[in-house]
C-alpha cells in the first residue's frame, strides 16, 4: 500500500479491454451528483443490512451462513439493488477467535449480510452442531466464481486494498482470464490511518465508478472493520477476501486442493510466511479447539 496521500487509481468506464488511467479520478468523482454518491454523507454504519435467507450456525458468536458459492452468487445477483451498501465477511479460525475476544469486531460480523465459512474447521463445527449441509465458501473461490459469472452479465467490480504492485499484476491477470469483465476501478490505500477528508474522497471515487461489487483486500481485522464503517456509504456490495488478491495476482501461492481438504491449508501458509503466522496459528488454532470444546459445540 502506498504511503502517499494522493489517490493513484485506475478507473474504467467499460470492459477491461481498454483501461484508462485517470490521475484526476478523485477530482472527477467530486462532480458526481448526490443521486450517485449521496451515501457519502452518512457518517457511520446505518445499522444491520438486509440478510439473505440462509440458515446460520453460531460459531463462538459468529453467525456462520449455511450456503454454497452458487447460492451466494444467485441470491446477491438476483437481488442486487436490495443488498447494495451491505457487506459479506469471509470467516476463518483466526477471525472467529478475534471476534470472540473483541465485542466490537464481533458486532462487525453480526451486522454483515452474512459471514461465510472460509475455513474447513468452521464447516466441521457447523456439521457437528447439526447443519449437515454446511459447505466451505472460501473467499479465494468466491472471487473467481463471481468474476466468471459477471462476464456475461455486465456487473462492475472495484478492488480496494493491497499494494500498487499487486493491483497492477491483478489487473493484468484478470484481463487475461476474464476478457469481458468490467473493472470499475482499483485503489491501494495508504498503510496509515486515513483522515476523514481522505476517506470521503475515497468513498466518492468508489461511488463515481458505479461498482456493483467491491472486493476489499485489507486483511483481517482491518477489512471487516472497514466494511462495517462503510456500510451504507458505498454503492456496491462489499466482500472482505484478504489473500484472494494475492492468489489472483500470482504474488502468493494457495495450498494444493488435497491440503485444503485435509484441514492443512493453514500449514501451507505457515510454511510460506512462518515469521508472521507462527504465533497467530499456534495460539488461535489451539484456542479455537479449546473454546469450542468448552462451549460443548453449542
């Protein structure tokens, strides 16, 4: 992510066949009438969003949706206007334990339209609680599935997060894989906290690009907090997908399918980045097991 206060962004008005770099995109967004970006005037979350009609299973307080990738795509695209401004959390062991410890972070999950089970352990717990239809809905799988579906439907996608370098490679790969995909824009925010004015400019920029779906790759817990704070302020549906940007950009490798099925994806990521992930995995993974045993998988 850039440390600069400017907003270097790529905003596109059509399909990815002809991206136009617009350094003045934020200034242009200021001219968008209030009918388009009026939501920017909302100072904070507008309350719980409309929730899809999926059953939910509480896992350490997080309401995990019992659904599938196909059902999620069908529901959101069929009722897009009703869900605009809402957000979707993609939950795993780490985020669930953090939510258990942090009431404010838990609220961000509970007020989401849904919390999808990104990790196999969450699916295991849901099935143990009687939800035999629980299936994994991983962010890195949902992203390409919805992009493929969008090619023939004309849905517009905005990508918020990561670094300029990753976004550049991400755009390049998306152009190759999905030639008819409409990319509304991409933006790498600064690492530091943004000022209120900068945040409002970013919201105007996003809304000016007229996105249907906004993919947020800030990493947990930042992305869930960002979506919670921007619920009702942006004009598309937000998804917090973390490392999915890196996987699609090719800057990080995903675990082989067999490791995913054997609950070992965490181990693959740990071997790739042991310094950053060692403490996280060996504390949150153990606590996840102990907490669920303590609560009797209730």
